[in-house]
C-alpha cells in the first residue's frame, strides 16, 4: 500500500476495480479465446492500465515506480530460490541422483500402494527440506519416473506428489512461506504451525485414504516387466548408479534441518551435484556450468526417458521468474492507485462474525492468488491488511495465518498461471488442470478451515486485558482502521 495514499483519497470501489477487471479480462480473453495462457503480457498491459488510472488521480510516476519496486522486493527471495532449484535439478540429473532414485525405486513400490507412498515420501522430504519446489524438482522427478514404469497415470502421480510436497512445505518450520505468514500476521511460528494442524492433518488423512482407494484399482494390474527392464537398462547404460549419487540430497536435508537459509542450502546442493558429476559421471566443469545454466538434455534413445530427464537449469525458470516480476509489479501499481485500500475497506464491513471472518479471509487470499499469481504477495497482503480486523473481532491472528496458508500456499499449485502451478506443470510436464482434482490435500484443507469456522471449532479467541482490547478497538474502529494498520 502506498504510504501517501490515505483513506480520503481512496477511489470509489467501481473506479478502484476498473484496472483490475480490465486486466483480468485480458487474461481470460487470452485463455478462452486464443486457447493459450501465458499471463506475462496481459499483466504487463495491466501495469500500463493501472498507470493510466493513477495519472488520472494525479499520482506521479515516481510514486508508482516506488510502489512497484517495494512489492517486487518481496518476491526477490522466491526468485533466488527458484533459480537455485533450477540449477539443482540439472546437476542432480547429471550427477545420477535422480536416475539412481528411479532405478532402485521402481522395485520398492507396488502399483497398489504407489500413490500413498508418493504422497508420504514427498511430504517427508518437503517437511525436512522446507521447499515444495525442491521436492517436486528432485524427488518428484524420480517418483514421476517410477509411476511411469508402474503404469500409473501421470495426473494421479502428480496429484499425490503435489499434495505431499506442498503439505510438507506448509508445515515445515524451515519453509520461507511458513515463516513469512505468521510474521505478517503478527503471531509466532510455532503457534502458527499448531493452528495449521487443525486443517492440514484431517485433509492429509482423507487424501491418503483417497490415494489408497485409487491405488487399489491398479493393484492387480500387470506390470510391464519388459518396459521396466528396458527403463532400468537405459538408466544403467547412461549413468553410473551408486549410493554416492545420494550424498547431495542427504546434505541438503541435513543443512535444512540445521536451519541453514534455503538459498545457500539449495545452491550448495546444486554445486555438490556438479562435483559428483565430475568425479563419478566423467563430466567436466564446462558441462556442469552448462547444465546449471541451460539444464540437462537427455539422449538415451528412449523418448519417454528423454522427456523425463531433460530438465533443469537456471534458464528453465525464466518463465516463472518473469511471471513473478510482472505479477508483483502489477500488484505494486494496484497499491499505488488505491485498489487494494478500496477493496479492503469494503471487505472489513463483511467481517462481522466468526464464519464471515474466515470466509472473507479465504476468498480474499484465493482471489489475490488467482489474480496476482505470486504466492508471496498472496501471503503478505491479506496478512497485513486483515490482521487488524481479527484483533478487533477478538480472534487470534493465528487463525488468519492458518487461513492464508490454506488458501495461499496450498492453492498455489492448483492455479495454472500462479507461480506454484506454473512451476509444477513445467517441472513434471503435467498440465495443472489435469492433476489439480487429484491433489486432494491442497483443496481439502481450506474446506476444513471453513467447516471449523462454521462449527466454532479450532477458532480460538484472543485473551487480552481490558485495556489491551480497548487499544485494539481504537486502532481498528475508524473507517479503514484495519487498512491503516496493515502494510507500511
């Protein structure tokens, strides 16, 4: 929110929504009319549309630019992590890490229990590492390869993978989103994680039961033994498969559990993969650098295996990175114009009780994630803008932080143009709309949040002194009070 925009200067709601709706119209036109969804240029046009409306209000370009740069800064940690994950994927394939996991994993999982195993394995890895992107890009690739060998449809494997990876990311104390959300909602990390268990645990339990039921349909399926033997033989011919190739993931998990920052941890894992590629696979420094930059290009003679292993590289993340920059810049322009202030002023009027409070927060977070496409902005804006309203109503802000993660972090991979959805689709090769219905844990968790709000369960009220409650009321009772208590 622009520091210079005050309540009296906020545009009317129709005028505030005009640039947002025009941009959404451009996005939907490209998707439904042209049959393609590359949101970069529509969002860039949205920045221009916002600038036009802002100039009509007399807002100078310097203020618009400052607002864009301020919001873009929020996404820079995510961009660095994305680039590091791209490099890590490339070197772990070159080093033989991913091929080794595929080679030995095929014989360890039966078709009937594969989906359950995929969900559990990816959740444990993501919980330990603290990043869903890293899990999907490394262990996820191995699981996709194993699923292919077992004859499991790719959309089912991707759905189970996404459920587990994003569950682990959401619940991990090492995750950047799990640390960011309670910070902007003004609650502590462990209270936030404890609050999320109320929605995440039952959602994950139902998801595992669903995967067990779906997997039962493949239990008696004849495994293509010849195909699996061909796959294993292809891997053995092109890579040196050894326990040594598993050192990089062990190191990355260990550093994450030791609370090392995510970027140097992931980048260090990528570098270690490059060293093993040189020592074990016979690569040279130039090949490692090329893979870190441009990704690994497989030439095994198997079209399916080449598609699976031709991944990674910093350049493979440019689509997501540029999308993030455009999305954050667009959000900054909306803030400069006053759209965010105007929307939040009206949303505050809807939050009059327990259920309406959680429902409004859920819809707001999901809407920001859908329109903006960046998970960090989706977490920051609702957190800073709505936490004052929670205090005014007397509910703990850990309920807000939980609601934001349910509808921000977990719904991110289910939206095709969102940062999470575009990353998963690009990494696994499975379109977002195909795997989304089967990512059960991701969309069940927000529904449990609404259910508990309706029943009055796991929605604790704040216990404060009378003077403290009065202070909160004075902060938020005036028009736009909750907004002014938000982003600074």
